[in-house]
C-alpha cells in the first residue's frame, strides 16, 4: 500500500531545512527548494476501494472500515480489513488491503505482475474510470462479492494542490515526466496530473515501477513538464 504518514515525511523535513539553510546563507534557492511544497513519491501496492454496501456484504451487516494506518493524503487510510481476490486461474491474492474511506464504486488496483499471476487481463485506467473493465470475485469473512467490472492497473499520477499546479505550469489532466535518480534511475512518462485544494504534492507509482527503479526514501525525484 502507499507509504504511511505516521510522522512528518522525510521529503517534507528536507525541503524545509534546505529552504532555511539557503536563506540564512543568503544564497539563491535552487529550483527544487523554490517549489511551494516538497515532492513525495510513494509506491502504491495492490489494494481495493469499496462501497459501504460491499463492505457489509463481505464483513457483515452494519460493518464499517476501521482505520489501521493513515496515508499521506489527508483523510485517507489503510483499513484493518483485508480481502481475498480470486483470479480467473483460481489463484488468489490474500490479505488484499482495503483503503478508506468508502467510495461510490468498487475498484481493485493491481500491478501487471499481480494480474499475470492471477490470470487477469487488465487495462491501464485513471482511477475511477472502470466502465468496461474486467471483473473479479472478492471473498471476505462473511461473504462473497462478484464485481462485474473494476479490476485495473491505475495510471501513475501526481496529486497536486492548486499552488503546485501553478508552480509547475500544469492543469488537471496534464501529463508530466517523473525523473527518478539513483543507481537504477529512470524517467517515467505520462504521469497524470490531478488537482484538488485538499491534495498534498505526491506521486503514486505501482510496485512494478517502484521495483524497477529501486525507489527508496532518499531516492532523488523530480517532476518535469
């Protein structure tokens, strides 16, 4: 699942320290330090989103999701509840984490390697765009739920506050490049921009992408228009 915000994220601390040091030295801030907010890049492992009705079907009437760990985006959490996802080859992924709060649609997000192992053929979609996608079977402690659609690989994307979007010169729906440094550095094209006043600046990539670049907490990352 995505990185957990139990404390101030390392990128936030480094961003603040860098700004203070340059200001006290009377030096011009480098471009990254001039940004209104630090860039956080997190790996989003396989997970699912459920409607309140689906939660009750799988966990029992009246059941609601219980926050387990809070995520970087305000109000978002990894729930204590997990599911089993059954694939076309009768292979399963157990302990599939549910992210809350509940939504008005059911959606399972997998990396391509997850999908291949289970026998799914999944499309690359913007989260929430599930029309015509593959369905699947979910199993909880109190029941089964067949979803007719909603199993996808989510497009990598950047959450942005409007001030971040202004700084980078982008609009909602724009696409950027994400440059990841380190020994396994690479550039990821077509990183979708999503903008909302409630968002913190954060990019989500999946486990296939995170493993390919060996993303670590101290790996340098940069968004490029």
